[in-house]
C-alpha cells in the first residue's frame, strides 16, 4: 500500500512540476494562432484606423489607444493570407509590446486563453510556408486543429525598418 501511495504522489508531483505555457488565441483566415499571454497588453475592437499613406502594406494604419499612437499590423497581409470577404471588416486587435513600443495585430476573431504543457509543443512542420517559418515558434496539436505560436519579436522585426518609418 505504501508503494502505491508513493507512486501516486510521484506521478502527481510530476504533473505539478511540468511546465505549462499560456497563450491568447485568435483566428486569421481560418488559421489558429497564439501569442504568449504575458506579451498581450490589450484586446480591443478599433473604432477607427487612420490610414498611413505610403506606408508598408502590412501596416493598416494607426489607432489612438488611451492617448498612445499604436501601429496596426494587418496579420492577413503580414502572413500572406487571403483578404477578408465576409464578417467584421474591422476585425479585432491584439495589442503587444516590443522594445517599449505598442503594436496591435489586426485579427479576425479573438479566442480564449489556453494553457498547454510545454512538452507538447512541436517544431514547425518542414512544409511550412517560408513566410510563416520565420515567425512561428512551434505548433500545438489540438482537437480543433493546429495552434501556431507566433514569435512577436520576429513578426515585428522583419519589417521593423519599414514600420519605424511610419511612426
């Protein structure tokens, strides 16, 4: 009896010690993405997005977020996905911070915060589109499909010079 209790305690302790990762999830063109919850500053539906003439195609424009000017990055364009034809044309915004600046990612729909075992994260599939390969930190298999984890720093670094030019 003592051995069974010890084994149960060890198994329970192993589960408690396992690293878990939490992500804010969202959908863009029928694909599920996530960003680490600690990187998310705000989630909102923008009232208006001010266009930036001559800006990079990924930059939809600028919004005023409680007195701060925030660059709106259109993930459909950034990830080379089809343009939205139905649904909310404004989308939703997931605001993140990088190097002291705020950027908001324009997505189709925000999902839930999910917590997953770190050990279940898989490497990027070898067939992953090159545009995505540089900005995806791995995937999790879920009942509702793959959850691709975005690397916010890389996502915003690739066009950092162009984005910085519009601020």
